[in-house]
C-alpha cells in the first residue's frame, strides 16, 4: 500500500515499461490513469480493474496540446487530484533517425514533438494539479543516449539529454511547492521498442552486446517500474533533481573492451 490514496498518471502506459508501472502502481493501491495513443491502454485498465484495483484509460497524443489539456481536465473531474506524473511515453525511430547531417527536418520534429514537447506539455498542465496536493512527484524518462555519446540517433539523443536538463530545472523551480522531479535513465530493457530497433539494425549483434553488458542480460520493464515506484512513493521524499539509472551499468561501461 505504498501509494494508497494517490492518483498516478502514466503516459505510454499501454505497453512495455509503462504497462509494468501501471500494474505495479495499482498493486500498491494507487488510482492509475493510463494515457496512451494506443487503444491497448483500455485492455490494461480493464485487467487492473478485474483484480479489484482502480484504473482507467484516456486516449491522448502527448504531442498535441489540446489533447493534453483535455487529459488533465478529465483527471481533475474524475479524480479531483493528481499526486504522481510518470512521463514515460517516447519513441525511437531506428530507420529514420541517424547522424545529424542525415536526419530530415520531418523526422527531427516528429521525435522532438513526442519525446521532448510531450514531456513539456504533460508537466506544464500537470504541475498545477500536483501543487494542489502534498508531496507531488514527477518522474521523467531519459535514456543512456541522454548521458553518453550514442551514434546514429541524433534526434533521439538530443531529446533525452534535454529531458535531463528539464528535470533539473523543474526540481529547482517547484521544490518550494512540494513537487519533486526525478529522471529515470533506462538502458538495454527488454521491450518491444528495444527489440524492434535491434531487429531494424543489421549491424546489431545481440550475443556480442550481452557479452559486453556487465550483468550479461537485458533488464525487464518491471525493474524500471520498481525504480519509478520508489520515486513515486514517500520513501523518496528527499530525492529531487536526481538522475536514476536502471541500466545494468551499461552507461559507465568502457565499450572498447
């Protein structure tokens, strides 16, 4: 019951890390709002509800301001509160992203609109609700690409690095209102997005990658969700502006060996 009495919004909650977080937060007695562009979010909410927990789905494209405004209006109307905002939604476009001199403006704008602008919009319209309660928590999502040099994905890397800076800025800005802001940095997590990006890259050698991964395995979506649970709960009450890696030490590994 670590989230008892709390309302949690999880963007990108229809699958992968978002779904794992929705299920885990519900187990800990939060009322979970799943926001996603995919209708699979309805199935996730239904599965959670069938277990006697509270969850509902609101379809929303996080890159569209009008849809985000409508999302938070519905949360205010239905729940009359928001305590946790897990800005988890994001995209990685292996076939379209690349070195900066090869990325089209269309691809750049698409990735920025979802990863960075989407995070901005959720925080912009979510913070007023969070400030009405006590001990509000925002959890943003970066990537190993946001903290180390990763070739071949300039747009994705730019957005994930910017999210870290935005996290730190918001932590300083809103701490006085009781709102904490922390960032999770996942890497090598076994999700459909990760599998698809690997399968789209003919140069990717999974066996070699895992042999050079310090823990010699992928991480699971639930392992990331467990970090999110800690940051959402009062157990992390003095943690803000933090960058928390869930990466099996991949972001500090010297890949020359």
